[in-house]
C-alpha cells in the first residue's frame, strides 16, 4: 500500500517535527476522479434535508450603529448629541481623557499609553485609543470604550505616496464573510444579494471551490497564490506570518493604500493557532483595536457586559468592522486601494446567524455605491468555505455546500463594456475556479493595471492552476488542474450507497483504524475508537467505472439489481471499485467523522483500500481532547480519563 507506507516513513523518521506537514502531503494521490472535467451545478439551497436547521436566529443584544463619539471629515472628535441624549449624558459635565493604544510583542498584546486630557471638539493624534470620562462633580466613571480615528494613522504610508485611481491603475477590494457557502448566502442574505445582482451588476460564480479545510489555507491561497503547505514554518506556528508573500507586499503596492482587518481577534486567520504578524501588515489594521476592547469592561453610563463573541457594548463586531472599512474607503476615496475585510463574527457560530447581517451588509453596499467612486474599482464579495461544524454540516447537502464558498464580483464599467472580457467573465461564472485564480486576477489587475492580453487567447497550458478570471477558463478543467486537493473535489456526481453493506462497513472500519493510528503514534492518553454506526455513504466512480454503474447500483439497491444482473454477469468487472465517502459515528464520545477512501476491488489485499486526505471531525469535540496539546491531534482524540470518570 503505497500511501500508507509513505505515512509510516514520515511518522517513523520525522516524528514530532513534520507531522502536520505530512498530513497535507499524504492527501496528494491523483486519481481518475481528479482528472475528470468538473460538472458545475448550482445546489438547491432549500433542500428538504436542511429544513430542520433553518431556524430564525435569536436577536443580538447589540445592534447599535452609532457611538457616543464620532470624527468629522477633518478628523475632529465630537459628541453625537442624539446618542448622548439617549443615554442621558451631558457631556459638558464630563472630564475626558484618551490613551493611545500600542502594540506589544507583535499581534499578541496591546498596552495603553499615558492619559491625555481633552475637551471637545478636538483632534486626536492616534489611530486606536481608549476614551475614559468621569463625571466632574461625582467622579463617577461614565464612559470607557475603545475607539479608532480613521483620519490619523501612524502606521499608514504617507498619503502623498498613494496614487490616484484611473482605468489603468484601479483598486481591488475584498469583503469576506467567514463560513458562507453560495447556498447559505442565498438563504440568509436575500436583500444584499438582490442589491448585488440588480443594483451593482455583480457576477455570481457558481463553481467557486475551496482548496483547504478552514479559513487559513483558503486565505493563504487567495493572498499569496500558493498552497499553505509551501509555508510550513508559518503554518505550523513557528514563524510570524510576515514572511508570507502577501499581495500587499508586492513592489507595485508602494503607491496603493492597503487594509487587512478581521473582527474577532481570537479566531483571526493568521492568529488562531498561529503567530500572527510581528509588524503591522497593512496601512489599516483592526487587530490592535480588537485586542484592546477585550482588556477592560466597557462603560456607557453604566458598566456594560464583558465583550463576547458578538458584542462590544451595544455594538456588534460586524458593524464595527464595516465602519472601519467605510473609514478606510472614505479617507482613500479616488485613491488606489487594495484590501481585505474579513468578518468572523457574522456567520461563524450558528447556522442561521448570517441572517442578522443582511440589513447591515445591504446598508454598507448602498453606502458604498452612493459615496465611493466605483468607476475604477473591482469589488469582490466572498467566503472561504461553507458552514463547517455540527448541525446542517452533517447532512449530505451541507457537506457539499461546505466546498462551495460564496463569490461575487463587481467590475468597473470600462471592463464590462469590452465584449471579449464581459463574455469571458460571464462564462467563468459557470467554471471551476478557486482562490488561486482570484489571486492571479488581482495580481494582474494591480500589477498591469489592465487585463493583460494572454499569449494565445485560450491557448494556455490546460493544467494552469492560477488563471485570470477575465480570460476564458476551459470547461474541461479538472480538480487537479485547479489545485483542489482530492478531498475537496466535488466535481463529479455521487451515487448514494446503502450504509449496511459489508464493504461499506469494512471501509468505515478502515478509516477508524487510520484515526486510531494517527493518535496512537503520538499519544497514549487517547481512547481507541470503534465504529458505532454509519450515517451516510456515497461513491464516485472513475470514468472507466462509469460504464459499470448499473451493476454498481444493483449492488446497492436490490430492486435494480435484478435488471443489473440481467445486463452483465456479476464478476466480469471490478464493480465495487470507486472512491467512497463515508460519514460515521464512533465510540466513545459519539464522535462524528467523515472520511474518503479509495477501494480497488481487484488489487492485492494490501493495496485495496487507500485513505484520501485526512478524516474530518464533524461535530464539536470541546473538552474531549483536553489531554493533548498538539492541535492537529485534537479532533482525533477522546481522552481516556473521561471514560474512567
Ligand atoms: C448620531 O446618532 C444618530 C442616531 O442616534 C444618527 O442618526 C446620526 O447619524 C449620528 N451622527 C453622526 C454624525 O454620527
Ligand atoms: C478588450 O479586451 C481585450 C483583452 O484585454 C483587448 O485585447 C481588446 O483590445 C479590448 N477591446 C476593446 C474594444 O477595448
Ligand atoms: C444506516 O443508517 C440508518 C439511518 O441513519 C441507521 O438507522 C442504521 O443504523 C445505519 N446502519 C448501519 C449499519 O450503520
Ligand atoms: C476538561 O476536562 C478535564 C478532565 O475532566 C478537566 O480537568 C478540565 O478542567 C476540563 N477543562 C475545561 C475547559 O472544561
């Protein structure tokens, strides 16, 4: 068994050093499926099986859009009188001071500098700062919140070095919402989607696919054009992310204003289980604000709850992030801009949480259309993957959606009016595409200003992984061509098979055994899993096997079996050979996993089953793996001490 031998070698000789790297490499065993042209079909967002999960999300305790303080266009701080009135605050009676917020130790800490007293209106020479106000008579603490000043930014490049937007020096802006599949956007963002389609003329890319499990690998592909496995030091938490070849570090970005911001510090793509950035990566960067707000309990007339996953006082993170983005856009209107704004808050935690974001997103898009020059801007609205954990993500359709993130794009009128380009983009909405292609598109646009003319039109290498979306992408593109690992390739049609056949049970047991080996090679505090039940099984046949489907179906459903058997004899072909996707539950812990395994009926025993990629944990494991430190092992470990108790 080629693959497993390879794995043993890695575990044996390099144990503890490149375990995580080896996991990613193991998955690359190109197969027939990977070379089959992709069959792009939109999924049904309202599939029957999702019904139980389509509940109304509960209202957040925070949905205010305004703070007590605001900056005018000249960078002068004022009190918003109507907000003050609402909270019964007379600002003339307050003594206020601000403290600039400084980063310490890269992305991990912030500190508050000395207090500077001020009275309003005033200019504040700090990008991120904390305001505290006491009542001048009673000394009561009336206000304590973190703020940002868009008009003063000690981290940004000099304003005069930023060039102007023109058709040949355009801007590119990415607005990302974590965990939103295309279907998920359809279900939860009807107003925004309507606006994007009908008022902004957005293209809707049906064939966008993820290239890695969670946010990090997909954002690395998007922002560097390379696989995260090319950067083991950063990926494995040994080095800061500063060393990655991000788009914003390209030489041609010296005259472009940049922003990169996420709204939840603790799960940010380059910080969650990662080192983050040593230096501020872009001109505008939200993280110091985000870290600072978690350092003290906010006060607005009274003490407000501690910041949680959604709320900072009466404001939610998505609103705050959009406000920060608006500020960046306003300050740099008509100037060249590049950036990515990424909301982890709006959709990450509950299946229908995203619904709450529709109004805010619509309001933002409307504001942008009315206030920001879009004549020379490419605006991309996107996600990294679908909803990943628990609930609906365990359904068959939920798992398909997971691989099909949302992607829409608004292109400037001068590109759209070029018939060649317009037609190419429109066709590409039905092609297999990935974050690698998006990278190349953005790179070309920022570097060359306009769409570069390809050498011979369509006549580029068929297997080109990074393709410019403004040029035709072949319909025969395969997952291998597009750089999509086997595990996430959903190009083919699946055939559901019965979950109680001996073969399916054997395959599931084989995956369980693989999981047990992954943990036992590293740990002895984890329980050995046994197969409890199989929840779903499907198979994809390679092109050669497709001829064989009637008999294969026969094997799964006896009603067809009779005719199947009439058509061909049982044992003339390798009827069972194919790639099986099995979702199953194990004991202890009722853990749910999903695994991919190739079965080759007529191979030698040792070669018959091959694990593809690495099995995925589908339910929340919480504290079950508290006894292991290695994060890559956490999904696979059920600590034995939990059984004893
Ligand atoms: C002040 O707050 C009100 C809502 O209370 C809002 O409508 C208004 O736009 C805010 N003004 C400024 C300048 O932010
Ligand atoms: C349209 O774009 C293509 C590709 O960049 C270019 O070759 C062509 O000259 C453009 N046509 C017009 C009318 O500008
Ligand atoms: C097959 O799935 C059904 C429905 O989920 C379940 O009741 C049954 O136990 C499963 N069979 C096996 C062999 O796991
Ligand atoms: C997890 O469980 C272990 C063992 O029961 C316990 O010692 C630990 O405090 C728990 N941690 C959390 C965060 O609940």
